[in-house]
C-alpha cells in the first residue's frame, strides 16, 4: 500500500523499491492473497515508471494466478492495467479488448471504481482512433456514474481526476475551449489537493493547449512549462511525449 501511495504521487522510484520488497515478502510467505495483490501493484508501478516489459510480466503473472484461483476482483483490475499498458505501447485493439473485458466483468459485479477506470481508458482509446462520438458517449456515462449520489465514494476522487482530464481532451478535440478549460480546472483542483502529479501534468497541459489555440502565448508558455517541469520530475513516458508534442504545437503556432 505504501508503494501504491507513492505511485499516486508520481514518485515511481520510491514506489518501485517498495513494490519489489512487497513482492519478495509475498513470494516467501506462500500466501496467495498478498501475492496477487503485489503482482497488481507491481504492474501499476512499473507501468507508471515506463518499465513496460517488467510491468507486462507482473500483470500476466497476476492475471494467471487470479484466473487459477477464481478471484474476480483482482482479475478485472489486472485486465484494466494490461489494457492501459497496451494503449501506452500503441496496440489499441488489444488495449480496447482488455479494457472492454474488464468493464463488462466489473459492471456485472457492481464495482463502480473498476468499471469507471476501464471505461475512461476505452474513451481515451476511442479518442486516439478519432472516434469522438464514441468517446463522448462513454465519458458521459462515467460522468453520470460519478455524479450519482448512490455511487460508492470508494476511490471516486481517483477516477474522477482521470475523467476530468479526458473530458478536457475531448472538448479540445471538439473545439469547445470553454468546456475544456472547465474540465482542466476540475482535474487540477483534485490533483493539487491529492498531490497526484501525473494528473497535474494532464491538467496543465490541457490549459496550455487551450491557450495555444487562443493565441495567448504567455498563458500557454506558463501552463506548458508548469506541466513539463512536473512531467520531467515524474518521468512517466506517456506524459512526457505528450508534453513535448504540446510544446511543439505551441512553437508551430508561434511560427
């Protein structure tokens, strides 16, 4: 759990050390539950750090163990993580399949957190493929889930931060700067309060992209520099390449 907390803060070096120690203890214990929990945590942490080969190995080990013993909760979480990893690596078809299987299983179990995480990933994939209507349909559904007072508050802050970042990207793609800014600010509010640095990058990047399109050069420069500073400190490859691309678009717009 300490590794998971460090992971949420984007401190992947510390998280990796703790996750590896947890996995060693779990292997030595001969007890199944801590073993598959630690496979999951290593998948998340190593993926965030960008060690994709090791993350995939941990994820598939955890998936196989959960399947063998019939554990549905962590099985679906591993599907979700593997879907995220494959989307980072560019295999969008495989990523979509993993996340779809996760969302279907989590929905049957009545697990809103895992359902939301998988469906936001599905929307991100749809956006990457240029299918904005599908992305909008999925994100609207997750937003309704998050706003429903009957939905459990368990981890709602976490998936809502990702949701708001994805809604900002969707509105940017549709040309709705006003709504994009609203969602970016929602993302930044939670990310700042919870010290979720990876999501800080997403929020500041969205603000910078909006300012770039509106030709507010100083605001764009400030937002993207804020995002790049955090992205460099965190080191997540997915956010780093997106930041460099956003800065390139700013320089192109400035000619």
